[in-house]
C-alpha cells in the first residue's frame, strides 16, 4: 500500500516550533538536525530512522 504523502525520501520545509524559522531539511535525516537560528532540535534519529520533531509546512517535490 502506498501512502499519500510520505516525506521520507524528499526534502521538506519545516518551521521551528521555538523561533518560527523556516528551514528545508531532508525528510529522512541520517543525523540530528538543529534549527540554524536557535539550535532547537528539528529532527532526530531513532534506530537509524529519521524522525521529524517539528511542524512540517510543505513536502517539496
Ligand atoms: Zn529555531
């Protein structure tokens, strides 16, 4: 079965929940990603699997 919007292999635009900075990150990060402005964690990895921790605004095609 195919998910309608699977961001895992795409770039996504996220908004930092702390400072509202918008940042484009890879949907399946292989390492931790922090906000460039305030260093809040935007994405984490759990068991080698990327996990987005903040609001996803847009999935870029
Ligand atoms: Zn921030």
